C-alpha cells in the first residue's frame, strides 16, 4: 500500500514543488512584442507544460488562465493584437467565424506596437478555447512556416508542425521582430528543462514500481 501523499513546499515563482522547481532554466529575455498567454485551466499544474517557464523568461509577458473568454482580456491601447494560430481548412466549423486577414502594414509597424496572443493547451483544448471565445475568433492570425523540428519530445504531438507553447512563441517573436538569435538562449534553456522532465519521469516511474507494486493476478500482466 502506498504511503499517503504529504503536502510539499512550493516555489513562489514557478508554482511547482521545491523539489521540482524549474527556475534554474529561466532565461531572462528582452523583446518588443507584448505577449499574452491564455492558459487552459488543466495546464496550470501540468508538469510538462512550458508556459510558466516562458512567462518567467519573457520581459513583457502576461499569463491569464481560462477556457472561454466572452470579452477581450487585452486592453484597448492602440496596439495591434494578433493570434498565434494556424489558419488551415481543417480548423473551420459552421459556428466558427473566419479570422480577419492580417494587415500587411501591421508587420511593417514597430514591434512595440504589436501584441501576440498565444493559446496554451493541447491541440484539442486550444481549438475548444478558440471556438468558445468570439473575441479570439475576430483576431488576425499569425501562422508559422518553415519551422525546425520540435524538441518537445516529452508530450505527444499529432503532427510535425506542433510545437510547445514556448517554442512556438519564441519562433513567432523572432519572426515578428526579425531577430531569431535573441530567443535562442531561451530555446537552449528549454532543452535543459525537457531533459530534466524526462529524467524526473523515469525516476518517478521506477520509485512507483518499487513502493506501490501491485499483487499479481492470474490473467493480467
């Protein structure tokens, strides 16, 4: 029988147990484009999630938790707000508004006049967030193309173009600001985070097998 779980002390910055603190991989990164991360509630305590590391690393990043947004959660301040989301036919639905085209002049404007909205969740969750949030549907979309393979091997991807929230945001900022190299240190730190989660998962599984071994039952493996 497994021992009862004991509450663990929590890091006040990354909101994880101190034994699993990820602050060592925070890579302070300056940037001009404002970032707004909308995080699905089920991602808040997801150990494999990258949004918290992204939020702690970016100088101008806000994180809001929610699933459906009936009203915009970004201010009306003259900035151009766009959604990081692929504009593909398979994402269409009868009740889903067609996104506004991305004005070419937005991409020519100063980076400080742009706000990038990012959905943090699995592919299915992010689609549901979009479907339930009319303000998001009205935003012009930024789609990423010609991307390198994802290093996010700790979560299953359903396609080669599916990246972690951190990777996608870094590539988007590099594209918008014309300076991909500025975000490489954060991507390198993310590689360390991924390796840590992989090792921690392996150790946790080994400990579980030893301390919570189940009795063998005929007919089951």
